[in-house]
C-alpha cells in the first residue's frame, strides 16, 4: 500500500496545486516520518493548512487522512 500511495502521488503530481505539491514532496521524501504524523503535524511540516492535508487525502482516493496514513504504514 505504501508504494500504491507513492504511485498515486506520482501519477497526479503535475495536476496538484502548490500546497498539494508541498504535501506530496514531504510524504515522498519523509515517508518514514509522515507515517506517524497527525494531519495537523503534516500540515505544519509542509507549510499548508490542515484542511489542505485532508483534501489531499481525498484527492488521492482515501476516505480521510487516517485512511491515507494507514496506507502509508502498510
């Protein structure tokens, strides 16, 4: 699943907004840290709002941030 999320990010990267790209870049470069972060903490690290993180998870096809986080853990 971890690779599935990275594949989703890669395939959609060109269409992401600036804030969404910050999240994508952070997850791609720091997946080991991101896996343990709350949406609020990931937002802080990526310099975006928490709602941007939640919308990013939905854009990636997950029913909320916790589901995306679980996919990253697997």
